[in-house]
C-alpha cells in the first residue's frame, strides 16, 4: 500500500486530502476564516480600519476570541464607520465598557475611538487608508524565497511593519505596534503568508495580482492589458 506523502511542517492534511495552514485547523471559525478571508486583498477604508482595530483588541488574547466576538464589535462600533466612531464621546466609552459582547478594555476602546479620528487625518493627508497602508507592501526581493513554517516564525515583525507602525504613531494612532501592523498586513493581503502548499496560497496570489492590475489601472487612468 502506498504511504501518503509526509506533510511539510506548518501544514495539515484534511480528510479530503487538502493541505492547509496549521492554524486554520481545529475550530470551524478558524477554518472558515482561513478558507474565505485571511490574506485576500482589502482596499476598503472602513474594512482596513476595522481590521486594524480588531488586531489591536487581539493583543494579549487569542484571535479566536476576537473572531467569535466580531459581529458584536461591529454592532458596538457602528459597523466600524470611521466618521461615526470618530464622533464617540465619554458616554460611548462607558456604554462600551458595559458591553459584555466585546472585549471591555478601556485603553483599547479609547484607542479605537482615537484611531477613527487619526484615520480621518490619515485619509486627508494620503487620500485613503488603502493608499497609505498598501504603500508599505514589501517588494518581492525583500520577502523570503519560500514561505514555510520557519519563515513565518521569523516574521512576527518586519522592517515594513515597523515602518508602518512608526508612521501610524506619528499620525496619532495607538495600539499599532509592529506585530499588530504585521498581523494587519497578513490579514488584508498586503503580504501572502499562506504557507507554500496550502490550497489558499495560489488563490491569494491570483487575487493580489488582480488587485495590482486594478491599482495600476487606477493610477494610469487606462485599462491595463
């Protein structure tokens, strides 16, 4: 009988034979997030603001905790409408501190409100959050030749995520350290950190290429060929 091929470190083989990143296994929530969302290019400002805020809330906690509370966060923060959250005041902070459906951490709640105001200033200065965040996309030559488990373990932060963190802090953002910024870059497709061999990696590469073409077309004013 032919023995199944050894699964590379960092991958898991599902019952149907599909290979997937190790972290997307074990919980239905993680598997769905891994298979349908993580790494897809995000260019909508409200969604980028949401992802940055949720990555900040995740600090010190598991992402599964945040993922399972995400709809509660969206309800509590007006769907992460940037202008709406920028208008929150002290009464909203107290309301949110009493909301058991979210993470009741005063510093993170206040940072989310502060960051909405900082996001508006970032948009005014740079045109959009998308343009600003994506300007920190690393060039291919600065990335590992192979994205495997060892490569990911060495990239909790990167020069680009550190630069993004520094730039955001200068613009008044809070809870945006280099690790949080790199998690944002992974989640929003600014980098593709699905491990080589994961069934999602080529999907994300195709989506990133399409986004690059769309960005080029938008800048040039004419369709790319």
